[in-house]
C-alpha cells in the first residue's frame, strides 16, 4: 500500500514560482496515492499568464488546478478544513495572514489538516525572517543544511521547538538528473532576474557584456532569457529595459537572441548557464551544465550571489568570455545547498508520519506561533492594530496608508501654491 493512499492533500499558491514548488510537492504525494488539488490564488494586478499556468500543470498533469482571486480565500475555509494536508505555497506575509485566518476558522474543531510549507528558491535575503514567518506550520521543508541549522538556532534561543523543520532540498530539483552528454554547439544562456541587479547602470553593463560574449563565440547562440514577458506578472519588480536593449543589440549580432521558452527546456540544450543569483543556476548544476555566477558587480546580499560562495561558479565576465564551457562548480557544495536526491522520499515519509498523528486542534488563546514574537507583544499588537499587525508587513502597511495620506495633502498643497504663483505672474503683466 502506498504511503499516502486515501489522503486528500491540497495546496494554496500565489505566483508562478510558488505554484511550481507546490505542484512538485503535490506530484510526489499523488505518486504515493494521495488525491491532490492545487488552488492558484491570483493577487490583484498579478494575474498568472496562460503560459505560466501551463508550465505549472505540466509538473503534475493529473492534479486538479483551480484558480481563485486572493479575496476568495475566506470562502474556501470550509473546504480546506476537510483536508488531510494543506501546503502553503505563499510568500512570508501571506503565509502569516493565512495561518491567522485558518486558526480562527478551525479554533475548537476536533481536527484540522497537517500544514506544510516550502520555498520556491534559494534563501539569500531575509533568511531567518522568512523561516519564522512559516514557523507555525507542522512541516517546514527547507532547502539546505545552512537553512536548517539557522532555523534550529533561532528556535533554540527563543525557547521553542524547531522539530517541525525537515531538510528536503529544493523541490524543483527532485526530478532532475545529470544530462548524459552536453549538446554540440550548445547555447550560452543568461537568465534574467526582475530585480537583481536593481541599478539600471548595472543592468546596462550586463547587456553590454552579453554582446561581448556573442562576438567572442559567433558559432554558439547567446540567449537572453527574460524572467517574464511584458504581459506577465511576478512577485518582484520587472525591469523590461534589459529585454529591449538586448533586442536592439540582436539586430547587429545574429547569434544574440531572446527566448521565452521554459528555463528547463533551455537548460537541456545549453552549454553554459549564466546568472547573477537565479535559482536557474541550481537547476543548471543539477543537470551538469557549466554554470557561471557573475561577480563583476561585487558579491553581496543585495545581489544575492553571496549564496554561491564556495560553489566554484563565481566568475568575472572576462573569465566567462574566455571560457564559458568548462565545468567549475563543486558537487559537494551543491549537495549541501539545495540538491537533495532523497528529498522527495524524506518528504513523503515525514508527511505520512504526521498524518498518522493528527495535529492538535488550534486554540484562540494565542494569536500566532512563538516564532512571531512573545505572547505579550502579540497581545499588544492585536489590541492596537488588529490581526493585520501580526503579519510581517502589518506595521509598515499602516505607515504606508499614513504616508499616502500625507503625500496626497502635499500634492494638493503644491498644486495650490503653483496656481497662486501663476495668478501673481498674470497680475504682474
């Protein structure tokens, strides 16, 4: 009998990257006999494109996919309560909001679903904060040994149990195996990130170096892979000028191209993958593709390329132009920073064990898990700002509303001053 036979497991996911991660978890669960459903929650102004939804469906074609607006989450509460397991494929702030909502809904109920959370990419920014956002789940799937160690240290010093964390590696790497051989005259692919680097001069510099790369290797296609197309939304800000600049340069460089094909499709056929800090680098290494992390702009937390220290993949663009094809990454580093060949089996075994011992009913006595702060703080926050103040962006949201009000008053005042100045000018004539 399969480990999850007869269990009903669903996932809530927003954004394409979280949707892919959630679908990987559901796909593994379905192979073990579970009935699976993916609820794609669309945020205002961030509707998933048809291409993004199709890519998510391809991961688990037998899993039912249902699309909802984020505001419809409350109407799903009753349906979610009847599940055996629920995966939260959400960013940190929405994970908190959902946990608060579900806790209030399920308070006093004799049973509730096992709650699971996982990350869609490498943790290089707000690392501990993001893990604590998700600390209220029953099973927290972490990507790397460094993440697990940091989370357990944080829990230990707060005096709470960190036993809900499990090292599974990146779920998007579970099904990847090294390619049997590299393609002849394979492409050199640069994987863009929408907000890394953030500086427009840095982005223009990268475009210029891609042109240098195309000139140096005229017999190889040099492909620029945008994070999204112009009609698609993403969690981060999108800087479309890199795509426009590359398109302009490609008119003079016949081997410089833009491709919107899925990342894995490009990786299967490429000879070198280049990025600043994209998760595509992890996929490339798992496939045995020559991988380069751009170091020209420095190595720091803002760029996120500090995550790849010790990987052997960091290189200047001059070095990339000289030799993009030699394998340089360290397999040991990869296995300790995201690639876990037994990750899927660990996930299934642990989830099955959690399901055999259903979690305790939720209580309204405590608004959130200890990882969100002390009971004294949470009680204080609730009394002065409501549940929204306990979400990771609660305070800043309140400040944002205040700032918007001040900005409106400032604009009105400036317009009035401008009109007054115009009146004086006209009277002077």
